[in-house]
C-alpha cells in the first residue's frame, strides 16, 4: 500500500515538473515566433493592407522614438492608451522585418530624454498639479523627421493612420505639387487703388495653410492642359468652366492625377461679390460632362434642407444651413471620422457610379431632408419648416470615387472657343496639332473627392480670424471644414496606400450594461425626487410671500396667524428636505449595491467556474473507479 502511495506521489511530481517544463518551452517558442494571432474584437491590433504596403517600401532604416512619461502622475487614461500605442508600434516593428527600430524614452523632468522630446517638437501636457507629461513620437529617416506632438486618446480610431502617414512622409519628404483652380479669389487679389499689401484682398486661410505643406501652383480656369508635375488638382467653384478646361482635367485624371472639387448650386460668397441689385444673382458651378461620365449628377438648381441638422442665422432657424456631425459623417473613413462640418446651401450628388468606379459617401443628410430651390432656401426659415416635406432620402453631400476612369470626351479634344484676338488662333492650332493623341481610359486607379458646397471652406464660415499688431493673421477654426479640405488634399497627394486606410475600432469598451442598469435605478427615484423638489420650491415661494406681505406699518411684526403659517411651511420644508435626502441616499445605495454585486460576480465567477469544473471532474473519476 505504501509502495503504491509512493509511486503515486512520484508520478504526480514528475507530471507537475513535466508541465512546468512544457510551459516554459511553449513560452520561449511563442516569444520567438514571428506569427501573431489577433483575437480582439474588430481586429484592433491587425495592421491594414495599406500600412503593410507602406512598410514594404522602406529601403532605409526608420527610427521611431516613442516618448511616454512613466510616473505615477500620468493619468490612468493616458497610461492605458500609451500601452495601446506601444503594442501597435510592436506590430509595426514586426511587420517591417527589421527596418523599423522603436526606441522607448521616459522624458522625466530635467532628463536627457526630456531634452530630446523638446528637440523633436513634442508638446507636454500640463496637469492640474503643474506636472508635465509626454505622450508622443517622432519618426526619423536619415535627416528627415516627422513628429506627432501628442497622441490624443480622442484620435484612437485614427492612430494607425497618423503613424503610417508620419512614416510615409519621412521616407518620402518631397513636397507634392498641388494645383488650385477657381473662379473666386482664393489666392487673394489686388483691389483697385490698393497700393499697400495690407490694402489688397488676402488669400483664403485654406490657401495659406496648403502653402505650408505643399508646393501650390495656380492653374487658370481657362487652361487647356494641367501641368505634368501637378499631382493633385484642387477645383473650387468652377463657374463657367469651358469644355476645353474640362477636357484638360479629364486627361489629367486619366494620366493618374487626383482631384478634389468643391461645387455649389448657389455660392453665397460669389453672389456677394457679384451682387448689383436687391436680389443677388444665383451663382452655381458644376462639371456636368465629367460627372455624367462618372455616372453622377449634381443639380445646380436645388439645395439640401435638413430639419435634423438645421442651423441658425441672425434671422432664426435655417434648414439649408447644415450643422453636420456624428452619423452624418462617415465614421469608418479616416478623412471624416471624428470630424464635423457646416455647409451652406449645399447640393447633393445623385446617381450610380459607372462600372469600374467605387463610391464612398463621406457626408450625408438625414432622411428628414428635402431638395428645395436656392431662392426658397434664402427665404424665411420658418416658412420652409412649415411647408417642409421630408423625402426620406439620405442625400450625399460629399463623396469619394476610386477606380479606373474612361474619358468624358470619346471624340477627342473639343473644338476651341473663338479667340477674341486674331493673332491667338494660329497659336492654338499649332498647339493642338503638336499635342499627342488624347487618352481614352486610365491605366491605373485614381481618386476623386467631391464636395457639394464652396462656402464651407471660405474664411467667413470656416474660421474666426484677427489681425495681430505685426501684420499677420491669427485664426481659430469654427468647425471641421478646413480640416476636411486639408485632409482630402493631404490624403490624395500623399502615399496612395493612405487613401484606402480605414479608421480603426477603439479599444475603449464602456460598460454599457452597467450604465443602463444605473440609469434604470436612477429612473425609479427620479419622479419622486422631481415631485419633492417641485413641492419644496412651491413651499419656499409661499414662505417668501408671507414674509414680504406684512400688514400696513407692521414691517417687523407678524400676526399670530402669519407666524403659525410660517412655522407650518418651515416644518413642511424641513420634512421635504429630509425626504429628498432619504430618496437620494436610497438611490446611491442601490447604485453601490449594483456595483458591489457586479464586482463580486466578476471576482468570483472564474474561481467558481474552475471549482465547478474540478468537482465535475472528480465526480466523473469517482464514478469510473466505482464502475471498475
């Protein structure tokens, strides 16, 4: 018997030792393994194909310096998010196969790491106790550097896009050439009698901001060819555009160029510039021939009114001034995720893209919207609301088209318009005869982004600006309009792999069930609390009236009846306050009980499950022994 017992102990010890050895070996092998499995919801740690394509093009070592304050003063939300960033950087390092080095630095106060963070352009966040914390990164390739000054948790959905964009910029630092074509003075203009620079009309803020990151070139609205070095063409309100210029844009796109266009059924800014009478003329812009070739339609005589996204003007409610946020913007797209927009008398894109083109709706109206004439939209808002007939359609206010294009001019270049100068005709004929044959379709995919409003990017709508004493301009964004326009230009003029990148799922998982249960607990007491508060207010009001309505000259003397009534009201006031306190105490007790119950369930559930499994296993074994 003793021998059998000893053998049992020996076998058990050997089994435990074997399990420990296997556990160590498995962990060592897993640590060295190159393959990883992402079992998170929405594959939060899986890099997108666009990011992998960018990493595959790296031919020079890339260094990423990740700065994160490792101190108790670091807020828990930032500490958790920092771990999320660190894990994602590990995925980048793994996917780059040795081409990316991640250096983790703790910029403690007065340390070399803090000096390095400042040199890299990181922005410290000041806490309430005046301590500085850092959470950002810098990407370096040789002497080229790109910095993300602060990794805000609010941009978690765009985290992969931000990091991939920084890497793409660092490995390809050349400034893209952006052409700007417009019927409006986007680049500024000289006013009559404007001898001094400050007397002339300044460029739009959007134009000035683009000049900081791109080589911006003005392209005339009458051009017959888009320069070859232009990578992206930004078209703003092409009012009266000719077929010759449309053909130039068509050929530019077929050559692989990108397009961002702002069209408008009724440009308020343009009517302000042109207006010469009490009724300003309608000013619309479109590119009908190109849109039809792509399968789209943009009606220049109708604007979108939306009661769900209705804005306000000085005259009151304005259904055609759209305040767009949340579900109105595509939250799955990096361009529009976590953004907002204000659109004024915007038009809608309808139709179905032709074969070979894929459409992504970036901004849309709610179903509680209607198409109305611009002259009606400019009228009294309450009349529009009174006569409103919702269509039930979500109108596309901004779209992206991706794919291969076919020309909108199958018969070749259109005949040039008669030249006002006789000497110009021979030159035009010579240029036409010297041009290569026109392209009929694109060899590779291109991307087009179309917005249905021009006023949204004009300074009066997009920004609030002030002049500083030194002649410069200081402006603050009123909305996300400029960010959308700049983002579209940046996305299309940068690495092509950034265009298809989607916004990521957030790892923040709020306890929605607990919130709902808490809300239900609050609702049970809310009616009682509201009634008691109302009764208390009424009692206090009557008490004040009694104290103010004293008889005649008795400014400081109250009658016995008044004194008794005041005493009764004060007693009632004290009773109501006690009841309120009791109800609120019960509410807090219910919420605390709910939290404690869930806490104990969370703590005990796993051990209980293991214990139950052990009991079931033991019962099963005992039954097998009994059967023998």
